[in-house]
C-alpha cells in the first residue's frame, strides 16, 4: 500500500480540546466523553446540536454520527438545563 492510499484516522479529542468546545464542564463529564474517543469534530457537532434552535425550541431528533450522538447523550444527561426549550 502506498502513502497516497492510506487513510488518516482523526485523533480522539483531549480534555483541553473538549473543554475548548463545551466550556468548563466538570472533570467527570469530560472523562465520560473521553471514554468514547470522539474527535474534536464529534464534540463540536454534539454541542452545536444541543445549543441549536431546532433542538432548543422544537426538540427535534438529531441525526448525528455515532460518537457525536454519544457525546450529545452525555451532555443532555449531565446537564439537562442546557437543552431547556427557549420559550
């Protein structure tokens, strides 16, 4: 296999990278997120959906990729007030 056909696998996000996206969450929440080995993009997608108008105002169901969906589930379970509808 030559170098041009090798796939680059994105690295799992570090605790600092996760906090850069979601803010100063508690260590146990960050560790739960790190256990699923999401990329920075996965964390960003999950947090963006959690804060989106579609979720906040209408609680529409996401179609996030698996790891991003797992991050989303952790954030909702740990901090349900983040997803409270805007009335």
